[in-house]
C-alpha cells in the first residue's frame, strides 16, 4: 500500500510516535466530521489497532465534502 495520505509509518519513526500521530488524526477528523467511534479513541497498542484507525480515517475522509 502506498503512503500517499501520510498515514503510514514514516522512515525512522518509532511505533509509539506513529500510534500517537494516528490517534491524534482520528480525533481531528472525528471532530471535523462529527462521526465518532468512541468518546476519546483509546491509544492503539498494536499494528492491527493502528491499521483499524487508518481505515476509519479513510472512511471519514471519503465522506467529507470536497474530497
């Protein structure tokens, strides 16, 4: 999968930094779109959790106008 939306793990980025960045991105898009999966998304503790958050972000972005 290509990293065109900058959600993938960057070169030399630790897992914890990546997971926190994805968690913050989920919070941002949920706030903008008013689509929520949780009150506050829990910290993703595994790669599967991070990938589930990325899929959720992409679903939200696809529903936003002008995208």
